[in-house]
């Protein structure tokens, strides 16, 4: 997230909107991103709904898209490795505001 802020001058709302624009359509009704006012709130919502999002995400999308829900490794996300994240949702804060 810090890299996005370094390169672009986006507001939190713009970052959330751009992320949802690239995410599968099925995520919209689950995340309800319109109620997230900050990127941290949005990230917490994604982490909280991680398994549900994986279950409604087409498998083809998971194998060709960088991991939005997992760690920064290059391995595709599956329901088996979704819980590998070492960062709890409530503790994430990039330090940027």
C-alpha cells in the first residue's frame, strides 16, 4: 500500500474503488466496500471475509491473478492456503494515513 501511495496521489476511497474494480463481481455484495472509509477498514473487511471470498471467486481468476487475500508470495490462493497469513485482520496497519 505504501508503494501505491508513493507512486500515486490516490485517496483511500479511490484505492478501495480501484481495488474493487479489479476484484471479481461476487465480492461486492460480501465486502460492501461503500461502507469502508479507509484502506485499513477495507483490508480488515477482506481479511475477515477471506474464506467466503475464496469460495465465491472463480477458480480461473485465482490462478491468474496476484493474491489479494494472502501473503506476498507468488503461489496462487486456494482454500487450503488461505489461512497461511501471519497477520491478523485487526492488527494490520501500514502506518500510512
